[in-house]
């Protein structure tokens, strides 16, 4: 995973601080850590967790160039 990629994260645990389900956003480095940021929801989640799976679905540079 690289900064600027669009990632879909699927959280599997209900007790985790974030809701179970999918979260889509751009990979960014914030305060020295990797996060998935969704500007519309004004939410950021850690890119790497023990209970979530990540799938790259695009690249922000390619999406903005269309």
C-alpha cells in the first residue's frame, strides 16, 4: 500500500472501536502512522489492524486525471 491509493477496508469485529462493515478512503500518513481517510465522512482509521482486511481499489492520481 502506498500513499494516495484508494482502499476498501472490511472490519470483522463488532467490539472494535470502529463499526463493523466496509470503509473506503485514501491512504495517507498522519502523524507518522498510516491511515485510511474518508473526507466526506470526516473519519480516519488505521490502515493496519489485526481484525480488518484491506483491498486496493484504485489510485487517487488516476481517478483525478479522468
